[in-house]
C-alpha cells in the first residue's frame, strides 16, 4: 500500500423502501481491488470482523447489504486490520480518504452527524490526556530500547508516569461527561460500552441487576445499537458465573493424559486457578496457593489448576519448577472457558463450594486463605 493522500469518494445510499442498503465506492487512486466493511469488536485492541466486502468492478466497489446496519462505529479499509473508523449515521454518507499510513486510514466524512461528534471526542480526549507529550516520550523510549540503554529507558518511564496517571483521571471525567451528553443517541451507548462497560466486572447478581437498570436509562434510539445488545448478552453470561450460581463445567486432560472435570471434585471446597506457564503474575500466586493447601490440610479442600497452555511440555515444566503439586488440567484448543467464566485476564482464581456453587471470585495472595477460612470447617 503506498502512502500519501488519495482522492477516494465513498457514496453510501440507503434504500428507503426496503431494508437493503447499497454502498458504492468510486475508485480514484485507491491501490486495492477489494474493500471491507467491518464490525468493531474492540476499538481498544484493534479487533475487527468483516461483515461484507466488495471487489473493484467498472471502477467501483458496491456493497449490497440485505439487512439494516444500526448506527454504530465501523471500520472501513483495504483489509480488516488496515483502515479507519467511521461512525455510520444518517442516510447519505460520503467518505473521502483524508490520509493514509502503513498503520491506518483517516476518513473525511460528510452526512454523518454522529461521526462529527465522535471525531471531536477523539481529538479532545487526545489533547486532554497529554496525547502529544506521551507520544513524544514513547518515541524516545523506543529509541532508547533500540540502543538497549536501560538507564535512559528507566528515566523516561519515570518521567512519563505522572502524565499517564493524571491522564487516566482526566479520561474518566471526560468520558463520563461525554456519555451523559449523548445518552439519547447510539454514540453515547457505544462510548459507554467501549470505554466503561468492557473494563468492568460483575461478580454478583446485585451488580448485574444494577448494571442492567443503568443501561436501560439510555434513550430508545441508543437501544437499537449493537452495543446495547452486546451488553445484554454479556450480562447474561455474567449471570451464569455469578457468585451463588453453579460453576460452569470445566473439562480437560490431567498431567497423565486422563480426562479431568471440575465436577469430579464435588464434595470439596475448590480453589480454581486459571493460569498458564508463560504468565508471570500467574506463577507469582503459586506460593500463596501452596500456603492455602498446607493451611487446609486434612480438610475437604482442593486446588484445581486450569491451564490455557498449548504445549504440554511447557505446562509440565512449569508445574515441576514451581512445585505446584495439586490437581491440574490443560484445556482443549478452542475451549470457550474464558467466555463462560467472563474472565478478562489471568490469573483468575475463584472458590467453588462442595455443592458446585461459586462462593468467591478474583482471589489473590492472603485472600486464598482468609476467604476459604470463612467456609471450610
């Protein structure tokens, strides 16, 4: 893909009498024979999923969409990972490629009022959270890393921290105010979903109910967005792994290659430790897990290590290196346990009771003794 400014006009036409929408792209200097329209799975992580594609024909790209696309942030580009964000809103949207780099495309948009609001949000947020200063410091840090100048790297990191700490505070305040100003439209609920909801956890049914009540406070126009539906779906998943709910089954192979299930340990209090061999912070919890096993020796108490490792040797080596000699299983490739347990990151340690119900979540350090102590007799 060559760099520079291209003159690309994207004409978006919506059929008024049916659900079909037609997107026509006129190719003017665009160095590709295919374009993608992508759903944004995670703007923060840059994860997009193509919902349609169009090939170049007679100097144009034409998308024929059979279903209505709700007003939402989308990603348009020459691949699902190279393009730019556009908040599709309105009936006649025209996009002009404003700039392109190896990392992204920047679109100039006409006919989408909410896209203008979204672009203002991005610009002000960048300015308010010291974006330019942080970018400059990051560039200096990467240069020092290339030189392997650890002393300079440490100095730059220390200099950066106040900007990052204050930036986080400012971001929270600015995002909250922008959401409140846009609660009646799909942009407000998208910002809440992407900037707030995805960073929260809901371990109890009470917290889930309170969150449901809050998202219902958004306007009716906001509730037609995919962000609203995604939050409803995720809250339903949280219900299935909330404290007091029966723990979803976990199945894998133990260190001898035999099938092992969480339900095999019924009748015991079980600390379930989700981890893998290359997770430093996971393995930092091993001493605390050992102390818990010693503390509850002789009682109906067990530990189950649930590993996301793909290489058995690395998994086994870590167990032996750490001396973590308790029940372990390695998940099969493709197991959706992260989704079923609503796990955002590891280590993730929970306590399951003898009846198979979840008693506590997100345990670390001394909690691995203090919390089970409230139950184990």
